[in-house]
């Protein structure tokens, strides 16, 4: 869980290192994987505008939008799978 003043990124990194230090159950591994997927998808969505600005310098300016759509699709599919299983 997040502690006051701690970012989600720090918690995720701590959890990943935890995987390598101890033997944990499949359920615990899955929980860490769920966090990682959610973190990456949210990070891509938050960077959409910046990525679009960078892409306008060498392309058509839709890289951020494309990556956000992919991340949103992955996140929705991931949430669907976790609700089914």
C-alpha cells in the first residue's frame, strides 16, 4: 500500500524487487503484475500531450494519442480478464 509521501512508482519498484528476494505465491505475483500494467498504462496516458508535441517535430503529431489508445485498450482488456478470472 502507498504510504504518505510515497509515489506509486516507488511502491511498484519495491514490489518488483520483492519478487526476486523471496518465494511468493502466484496470487502475490499476479497482484504485482496488475500494478505494473496499470502503472504503465496510466503513465502513457499522462504523457499523451508531451508525446504528441515531440511527434509534431518529426511526424504528424499523433504518437501520444496512438500510444494512449493502445494503453487504454490494454487496460480495459486487463480489467476484463481480472474480473472474469
